[in-house]
C-alpha cells in the first residue's frame, strides 16, 4: 500500500534491527522501500540490502555533506549503477547549511561532485535523488547547466519555498515529503504540499532521521511513512488510500519498477 521512497537502512541503528523493522513495515502496510547510498564506502551494504530482499531497491551516490570519503567519478557511478536492483543516482545535490567558516565560493568541490552525479544519471538514464539545503538557487542552476531537460528525479525531503517547488516541477522532477510535514512549525511546507499535484508527489521517512509526529525525536523507521501519507491526505482533502495509490504509482514510474498488483 505505502512506499518509503527514501530511507537509510544500512545505517547501524536500523540495520541491527532489520528483521524487526521489516515486520513493522508489513504490519503498517509499507510494502516497498528505496535504500539510499550516501558514500561509496557504504554502497556494497546498501546494494546487498536491495539484492537480498524482494521489496527493497538501492541508489548509488555520495551525499554532498560527506567529506574525506571516496570521491565519485562518472565512470564509477555508471559501473556501480549496473549492479542488481540499483535504480537511482544519489543522494546528491548541494548543502550550504554548515559552511564551517567557508564561503559559498569555497564549496566548488560540492558543485563539481553534483555535476558528476548528474552526468552519470544522464549516461544511464537513471533518476537523481536530490538533496538541497540552503543551496536551492545553485541546485536548480546546476541542473539547468547540465541539461536538466534530459534528467529526471526527485527533490527528496523537501523543505524549500513554493518558488523552488515550482522550479523543480517545471524541470520535470517529483517532490518528496517527509515527517517534517507533520510538524506544527512546517506552515509554509504545508502550503507547498497543498500546491504540488498528487501525481508529482512521493512520501518518505529519511529514517533514521526526522520521525513524524507522534514519534518526533525518536529513531525513525519506514513503518512510520503512513503518518506522512495521513498528513498529506489531510492537506489535499482526499483519503489516505488515494495518497498511497498515487505515491506508489509515482514511485513505480520514476524508478521504472513493475506495478505492484493490488491485494
């Protein structure tokens, strides 16, 4: 019924409880999840999760915040993306939130890393999983610079403005909402969620982070993605079943996965 389009099940706090998490997912009717890669060092573990479970898939990429890790090349990303059940490039993008005394100009290494991911996505015709924080102008600019009209993907864990949402949609990207949507403080984000058409929405947990209300502050899990769907349904004035159906079909279309038969 539900799909968690972005989670980090390879992270120790979740991987150690994988059997328990999978049981909780089944009980919550969360039937599929995309396991996200954030470094090349963790890729084997992420891909093994996907290869070992029929309802998991994987991405390959290096998160923009990660420093002192193996730097990706287009060739490396392309080669790894050919592994079994790898369906996306990322998590990639730009993050200027923690500059640590550096200037925006000093972050050219991030921008070049993002270009590498975009080029790999284009070469393999795979969607990009985009992370952007305090860097939306440059994120959109680089997508356009690299030929965004030929790219596809999702702006994950969306927390940007309505203007950025419009730009992302104009570029052909989907927008994914996380547990942040359930927070009382997310007033502007709720307006964005009302605006984005259901056929352009995904839902996610970004677990182990950003647990939705009523679990805020605790370790997140893919089993909690129905709370995001419930909030989105309330904002859209539709049923939770409608949100589940649309976001599941959007997931299948974006990542070119077989349609799951209704039970």
